């Protein structure tokens, strides 16, 4: 069977979307041929039966150029694939869906965003199956929706040497955006510092949208003396396959993304033995002890609680969470389920 995959970016070095490279790599052994159409491409190392086509964003082409190339690659070469897997972007389904339905190509659509609209519902209607990971996803309500594992590559995301983990170190990793409540993290560290608790917070990531750059500058001002003393550090984003080392160096992972999504970085941290403090209240009960409310005082209390936890309790919780990821959210489990649904 031959598969057409449409995604936003194919670049192993991308700090946000680089993980999808591993998905395609693992899927390749289950299909005769895979054609990947992406809006933008960078570096990739994929098997011989995978071909990558870009719509041209890396060369700053126009939107009209994108459309012409999309229809050329996806519709006029329809004899080269049997089914379609659209990752995240409903625009691809809306553009090609009617033609694919007419040609008898089944559409499989991955979408995990908590919000949606009439366009999302149209994309769902055109799709054979919808895949999601969070129960709070907008697409979870539809009859043709299937919940899936998050897909953590546990061959790469795994514990390292325990004595390399820096005591009282906290990591925030991901794009710089107000939805991450990074200002809450900064205030929590300020509270802990005032109480005499010595911690180090590394904020790793870059802004993506134009408005997020001004948000980053506001955060740096808010950090003030804490940044001057390197209690808080702002560091640039790193490729996805370099993040395991960051998780292994830190004691706690702080993720304040609100309820409604399932941030895969939480499970990546878990797989590497880094305990996550999370604001997402919809995560499975295995995370209950690590959930916090979003006020800085509450975040500070939860951080302090786990920094002062006895090592035996800490180790027990870490092992419990790692087992949870292996059993429920590994990349191999995801690929098995995707292949079973698509083939």
C-alpha cells in the first residue's frame, strides 16, 4: 500500500515539529511507498521508499505557488498513492478532500487542538478517521474519531546517568507563548527565592508568532535580577533529538499549558526521568500528585513539595510514570495503531 502524508514541516532539526521525522521513519517499514508533501522542508534522513516534496516555504514562494504545487503533487499525481494521512493542518483536507473522495482515496486526519469551527467540522466530514490524543480535543466528539498514543520514541527518550541531574534544577521547554504561562513560572521562582529556596530555572524555546517576540521581552524584564544572577536563564530552542539531554540534566519539568491539550513534552520529560509539574488537569490520574493550579503561590508550593520529597518516593513516582509512558504512549504503540487504522 502507498501512502501520501501531508504535514507542515519535514525537518529533523526543528525544535517543535522535528519529532514527526521519526514518525515517518517508523511508518516507512509498513508501506510500499510514502510520499510526503510539506509546506517547508529542511534536513531529513529517511528510507529509500520515502520521497519528500515541499510546497516551497523555505524558498519564500507565494501562496499562489503553494496552491499550484499542492494540486500538482496531490491531485494530478493521484495514481502514486492509495490513501492520505493529513497531520495537523485541516487546510490540506479542505483543499483536496472533495477530489480525494471522488477518486476513492480515504483520508485520515490527525488533529488534537481543543478549539474548532465549521471548517474543522467540514474536514472531519471529509475524513474516514480522525486521530487525537487528548480527551479535550475538539475532534474527540465525532463518531469517526479514534484516541491514539502520543508517540514518544522511548529508544531516544530514556533516563541517563542519574548523578548528572542538577539538584533543584527546573526546566521549561517549548515555544515561547502566553499560553505557556511562563510569567507564572518566573513569579513562582521569585517566591521560592524570597523564602530562601535556591532553584535554577532554564527557559528553553523561541517565539514563533510575531506577537510572541514582545512577550519574550516582557518575560526578560519580569525576570530582572533573577536573570542577572542566572537563577533564571533564557536559552534558544534546540532540535527535538537534542532535548533528551536537557530532560536528563534537570530535576523537575514545569509545564503550565492549560487543560485542553496534551503537550507531548510532558511525556518526553517523564520518559527521561524528569518529574513534571503540570497545570493540565485532564491528564490521567497517574499525574494527580504532580498537578498544580496556575497561581504563582500554588506553583511555588508544588515545586517546593517535590524538591523536598524523599528520594525513595521520588524514585517510585518516576518509575510509575515511565512505565505509564512505555505502556500507553510509546512511538511503537502509535505506529502499530496508525498502520492498523490506515491499512
